């Protein structure tokens, strides 16, 4: 092999996936990870016995009939230790006695909307038809041309034909802002419920695809969440003979005469025949190279990647909140202001019914606030008000939630606030973001896994395709090893 010794930068989902397939295919692989645990942005953490899920609320590809589900199993992500929970309803809006459920079953969800908002019959029927047309849409696993594989993967005619019904709606939905689509509904609570599913800056296509994924039976939640899944892949990689070095921050990729020679990590040069960059590509192109790369796609990435940021608020409460739904939408009478952003509703995840998330009789609760807050928190860090402002936001949130959940008053044992700066610090990601915003009228794109101007240099991350996330991460990790194998005339190995 020309590129036998491979270094992978980052032990996130893309890096771990690439590591597993590269080891199966016969390469010597070392993963260098900035953090002390695997998973990257797919992460969770424990505070005083409370587990806070900070990386995943549902998993695309959890449905066993999907081809990407087999990829999750090939890399060891889904095993007997993390069976899938298919919670239903996904979210429940609670407002002064009114309850609206977002059911997985699209027929059941349609009836629910008609029950509470008969005045929105026309909009409800439009939503229903759009979701129904997208039921067959999913990520397709297709080997690159010319790849030698022990188990070739290509979509068959039936699989592709199942996606045909969406063709006439893709462009209109792509060109329609998410918020504009929701404004078709007159009922304010229906608006609140639908607005909470994804970030407001996205197009309507992202929204409909997400609802269709639920309706198809996909997007369950693996037991143990992000960290168990990430550790499963890491264990798989290490069982194959791969090596992960934690607390290893790569500062530069060393390139000589158009050929990758290795990396400098923690001030030490580590030689390699090939380097796969699975750290956030948007940040890597600006920080890991002594001389700017001359790849044609780089300027496009800088222009098109609009970072989706979030504030993650979590608390542990000495009370059993299992009487409340798992996913809760609270419409607000007054706008909630946080980090220069305004929110009309709160999306709450209640883990009281999940085993191992809190001490006996207690509950773990989280709240995700989406929006561009990186610069706000950067300024707060610089002027010394960072900790104070985090506490102020948490105090404001708790005050609001005490009106809905009186059990939490005086019983909160631990709080935690993660900002984009938190994710930037631990995951080395661009502006602390965890996805890319797929704006209206923006065409999707796929960035190439293999550099054209430098031999032995490869890229794979959730930035590889719009809008990113876990399914893109695992897909990119698999795809990059296909290119590695093809370049080196090696058979790509799927099987054990």
C-alpha cells in the first residue's frame, strides 16, 4: 500500500466511522482526539449523578429497513446495549390545559391538528400531502465508481422509485422559508408546535423531511444516547487493532512537495502516509495548514457554511417528573430573551422516563435554544461577564418553568449551561456550531472527500453535505475510506 499508515484527526462520528472501515480494509490507523472522550459533537456528560444529553435527540437511520441502519451496525454504533426507543408523541404542546401532540403516525397527527385547529384544514391537508410524499425519502448508500468491495452497495430500482413522488415538491419547499410555511396556519399553538422542530433559519424542505422521517418509523432514540453510541464505535475500532490518542490536539498538517507527511500534535511531529481530517472541515481549512490549500471547493465552503449554533441549558431536579411528556413545547406569553435572541416558545426534553439519567426519584431536564449567539458569548468572554450571563439565562429559564412544573421549585440540585464557546472548546468546531443552516433557495452541495492538490489528504465531517448532522457524519466517514481504498487499489471491507 502507498498510504498504509493513516492518521485520522478527530474521534467524532466521522472519525470513528472512518477508523473502523479503514482498519477493516487493512490500514494501520491512529485517531488523534482533542477531547478526553470519543463522540465529538455527539456527546453527553454527567454532573452530580445527572446525565445531560447534549448531542442527539433522535437518530436518523434507526429504522432497520434503511440502508444507513446497516452502516450504523457495521461500525458498531447500534448493539444490544443500546436498543431503540421510539417515543410517541415526539413533542407535546402544553398551554393552560390545551394539549397538542406531534405524533409519528402522519394520519394520527393530521387528526390531532384537525381536532384543535379546524380553521386550518387547508394548511393541514397541505402539510399532510407534503409529508406523505416524502415517506420514501432517505439517505442512499452508493459505492463510488471503480471501488473494489467485498460487499458492493448500490441502490436498486425499487429504492430509487420510492423517492420519485417528492420531485415536484423539492424545489418549492427548498425555496420556501420554514417560518413562512408555518405561517400558513392560523392557530397560534399549532404554529408554536411546528416552529419548535428545527431552527427557524432553515427552509421548509428540512422541516418536511424531518416530519416524514418520523412518520416512516425512523428517528428513534438509542438507549444511553450519544455517549453510549460513540463509545460503541470506539470500542469496535479498538477491537480491530486501531488506536485512539486522547488529549492530542493537531496544530498543523505537514505537507512537502504536494504530499502529506504527517501532523504536528501537541508540538510533536507524527509521520503518516495519509491524513483524514474529520475535525470540522470549515474550521480545519483555516487553521491546520501552513499555506492555504488551493482546492476549488474551499471558497464555496466559506461562503455556504452558515453555522447553526445553540445554547444548551440543563438541570437536575430532586423530583419525579415522569407525569410530564418526554418532549414538551411551552408557548410563552412574553418573549424569552437570551444572548440577543428572542424565543416565542421553549422546547424541553424531559428524561424522567429514561433509565440511568438521574438518581432514583429525580429527573434530568434539558432545553435547546437555537440561533446565532456565538458573537454574543465571545464578547461576554472577553469582557468578563460570561459566567454571570450564563447564570442569568438559567435563572430566567427556571423562573418560567416553575409556572409549568411547580415540582422543580426549590428542588434543583445542579444546573449547567453550554454555549457555542463550550462546543468550540471541547469539539474544536467552527463558531461552536453543530450543523450548517440550509437556508431557503440554497442548493445543497457535496464537498469532495479527497484533495486534488495534495496527495494523501482526505476530508470527512458532517460539513460534507447540507445540512450535516449524525447521518451525514457516518456517511462521510464511510465514503472517505472508499476513496482511500480506491487510491491505494485496496478492497473496501464491510464485513467482519
